[in-house]
C-alpha cells in the first residue's frame, strides 16, 4: 500500500482557494484527533482494508499529532473538532476526558464528546455538555448500535434540549453495518425532532434519502466529508439529479474532510466541493459561514458572531 503523494505546495494552494472567496479561512467539522494508541489502531484497521472499508485505503496524513496540527494551521483551517468515537462500552467517558484536555490545549479545537449505548451514558453526556462540549460524534457503523437503543434516550433528549450538534455517521458507506441507513435516523428524528444533526459523508451512498431528511427537519445538516472526490465517486457517486438539492439546502451543508484518515490530499477534498460549480455564495457558506453560524465561532474576536 502506497501513501498518497501530497502536493509540496498544498498549504499555499488551499489558502489560495479560500482567499479567492474572501474568507478568513476554513472551518472543517469532520476532523479526528485521538489518543495515539487509539489512532494507531484506527490506522492499522485502514491498513488492513477491513470489512467496514471494502477497499484499499492508504492514510495520507500519517504524521505526529504536532505535524498534523501544523498542517491544518498552514492550510488556514480555523476551527475543527477532535471527533473521537468508541467501538465498545466503557470507552466513551475516557475519550471525552481526553478530548476535553486536547481542546483546552488547542485553541482551534471545538470541544468534542461522544457516547455509546450503555448504563450511565446520559450522566457522562450531561457532564460533557456542562463542561462545554460544542460538538458530539456518534458512529453507528463502528459502534454497531441502533441509534434508537433505549439506553440512548436520555442522551438524545439532553442533546436536543442543549442544541449541541451531533456529527452522526449513520450511512451505509463505506460498508453497511447492522444498524446503518436512513430509516433508523428517520425514526430517531420522529422521536426527537429538535435534534441538531450533522449527517456525516452526506449519508453516502443514500444521498437522496438524507437530503430529504435535511429538507424536512430544520436542524438537520449534512457534511461533505469524502463526497465528490475521485476516490468516493468510483464506488458511491453522487446522483447528478440531486445536485440542485445541494444548492437549495446550501445553508445546511458544512465542509468536512475526515483528516487525517483520507487516502488523498486535503486540497483534493476542498477542490471536490469547489468543482461542483454551485457559486461563490454557496462555496463561502460550505467552507466557512454555515459552520461559523452553527457553532457561534469567528476568526476575528472583534467581529460579531454570525447568526
């Protein structure tokens, strides 16, 4: 397996993209920073091209934590989360503690949390919210759980009331899980319609069904993670007939990359969004303004929050 070759001038080229749009930088809502031993296991799984992947998946940014942070800063990524997620019980609370410490030490990081269906999940999610968590990660595929598990009822109820955005990987891509797919998310929203969700990967490959949920529920958003890239289009192409839905829902679509666990360059992820040709206003919203509004962040503290 060959590591993807990254453009030597990648940072300058990414910066040129957002500077051309008149933006202060990029807000990326789908970034992973994890305890190193957890990250090593994730990378080993990608290296093995396991059953949840279904294909070769070389890691483009297999770097130290310091190098990864430096790369994001050089490219002008203003804010990003850490997005840890557990694959089994009795893991989430420890990951939340690590994520909180990482956010305390890294000013660009949106304080992140996660959960798993287990006794006590409601209590530790409540503690994370009270501790300032601004974004939560839920991974139905890796965690192998039903989002409507009764053990999560208290979790979802608290997140709905708090309005904390949840980056939810519930789509069948890159390979279906026991509980993946739009049907479980629809049932969840019927029970907790006020939830603020960010559907990871545009819900691939069920793009249409998740676009419909986004249109139907006012607090449902979509992130662009891995969508539209050559790697993804080979297996899970975005349907051309739904492109106008992307334009219509433009204020609810957020840029995500899956950095560092992508098999191509960050520049390609940015260009895949820009190459859709949906207009400068749409591009500004996706790369920065929509996330700035959702999370209440700004690059310049002297400027008012985007609302």
